[in-house]
């Protein structure tokens, strides 16, 4: 039996081997599927209300961010489509461009904080510690971990490819160019593979403190492929939902904008009527809003599934599955 007292082999050491039957360690069932859909099993056992409430918060926060982004977007778009009477150069003052860039950076920071708050709440709930929405130390650690996964990890993995490709292009060396292509082929599968090794760090940081990268690496050394398969399943759900939404969205959008596109096509290349562009945006706005909200729901489901897969890995390694 595994010793679950604090210390080596207990909860402070999530790499401890697990003994137990089919209900305790996940054996006897599709391990990757059990990990990928663990959040729903947890909700069935503990109640759906916290998950649905957090999903509502996620949707409202997304809607607020979307609505706040509309005025600066429209201002920038107005500057982009307004043209001088003579000539085809758009009037793009430097200030709107700089302002838009700063707004984009601010938006990325807001999204990182938002994602961390939701992820920490999910992880606490899955770990049996209640679902509290806050912004504190655990959320800041999750932001650092997100920056580790993107962009630090891909930067490190793809740096040899970039160096070799640029050097090969400058020196016109076929050997360096081939080496760069090989480095890219090697780095491409390494990114998700290594990310899967470190993925439980998010759950470990909330559960035990710290960043949990070393513990996550040791934890996933056991039964790595079922863990990796869980993340593949989650990605398939995400890409499948995205594909279905795009297939449904394109015909509707085309029906809305086709008359506008025909009117634009009839104008000289050097002229672009801002009124037509704004009318096109007005027609597309309701369609975009509906699909954006549907995409937000899918994004929350995927985030919850990833959190569930991470917690499943930690619970299984520590013999805490029920």
C-alpha cells in the first residue's frame, strides 16, 4: 500500500507509485478518456452548480471584454478605411496605430489574468478545496506557467531552427538550410510532447505551492502515453468544435455580406466607401456575436477538460482517485 502521510511517498511527493483496484488508479478503463473527461465525472459526483456558475462568470467576463474592445476597434477601423479623395493611401495616423498596439498588449495581459483566475478556481474545485474566484499568489504562478508553455518553451525548442535557417539563408548554405529544416521537424512534435510532461504543474502549484515543474516532470514519467493521450483527446474536442463552428459560420456570413461584396467589387480599386464597410460590419456583428459566445462556451469546456486532466494525473499518482 502507498503511504499517504506527509513526506516521501505521501501527498508532498506526487511521484509515489500507486496501488489499488480499478476504482482507485484508473486501471481497467480507458485511461486517456478518464483523464480527459475527469471534470465531468467530478461534476456528476460533487454537483454541477459550481461548474455552471464558473462557466457563467467566464461567459459574462468574455462578453464584457468583447464589448469594451468594440469602441477602440471601430476607431482604428474608421481610420483604416478612410481614404484621401485623390490616391489610395489609407489615412493611418501614428497615434491610432501605437494606441492600438498598446491596447493589444493590455488585452493580452487581461486575458492572461482572466484565464489564470478561472483555471485556479477550476483546479481548487477539482482538488476539493472549493471554487473561489480571486486573484492572488496561485493565480500569479499560473500566469508564469502559461508564459513558460507559450512563448518560452517553443522559443527554446525552435531557436536552433531559427538560427540555422537564418544562417543558411545568409550564407546560401544548403547544408545549414537542411539542418534547419531537420531542427524544425524535430522541434514540432517535441513542443506538445514536452508540454504534456510539464502540464500537471498547474494542478501541483495550486495543490502544494511552488511552480511544480520538477514534480510534474517526475509525475508524468509514469504512464506518460495515457497522459499524453488525454491532452490529444482534449485537442480533438477543441479542433472538432472549431471546425464545426467554422463550417456553420461561413455560409451565414457569406449570405450577409455578398451584396456588399458585389458593391465593393464594382468600385474602382483606388476607392473604398467607408459607409459600405461599416454597413458590412453592422450586418456581420450579430452573427459574429452569436458565434463568439458559442466559441466562448467551447473554450471554457476545453479549459475545464485540461484542468481535469491535470488534476486526474496528480490524483492518480497520489492514490487519491475516487
